[in-house]
C-alpha cells in the first residue's frame, strides 16, 4: 500500500544560513527521502527579525497563531 503524507511546519533559520525557503527545503527536507520523493507545493520565506531565547516561538508548546505573528511573507 502507498500513503501520502502532507506536512506543514515552520522552520527557524537561527543562523541565517539559507537565502530562501527553497534552499532550506532542498538542503534539509528533500535529502531525507527514504524510498519515496518529496514534492514541495508551497514554499514561503518570512521577513527577518531579532530572535531572543525568551520569545514565545522558542517554546515547545507554542501555538501556530504565535508563529503566524512572526511570519510575514516577503513580497
């Protein structure tokens, strides 16, 4: 049997190592294929902001609404 998994998540690039969401995807996600393949449907990159360890998005139980506050799509 074959199964498709759709996974959406936020990834924080603390070191500003990647120029785009596509770069992050192909470096970190696409390389994890184990007998399957990945097809990115929507890759967006948010604006830069100052990260602090005390931010609510640095907590394990952070809600998606909190991530949405920090994520603004580049135009």
